[in-house]
C-alpha cells in the first residue's frame, strides 16, 4: 500500500490536511488547486503540485492524475466544478 499514488484536488480545509498527511507519510501525492497560495506550505514537501482546471480531462492526464490509484476530490463550494471534475477523472 505504501507504493500507491494519491491525487488530491482542492486544498481547502479538508484537502490540505489529507495531502499534507499523505506526503508526511511518505506517499507519492499529486496535488491540484486553483489557488497558488494553497501550495505555500506544501511546495517544499511535494514536487507534484499543479494549478490547473480540474474539469479539463487532458490537463488532469498531463499532470499524472490518470496514473493515480486514488484521487480525493475536495472541492467544497462549487458543486458544478466538483461534478465535472469527477466526470473528467472517470
């Protein structure tokens, strides 16, 4: 299980702590948020950080989300973006 790759989309209150804990646990994690400020503390810990449109299937694929074992979508406020992100990941 330690060699699983995780993706976290959305670094709000929930996503940030999930991503941080996975990174500190030594897991490979790909993270995405629309706001660069969300990466501030995680940038030094993780090299796979992206600012991209999570509803764009090609952008997700290029960032490596297509090769992950688990993706956690933590987009809280915009239900449309959350739904479109799930569809792009599928």
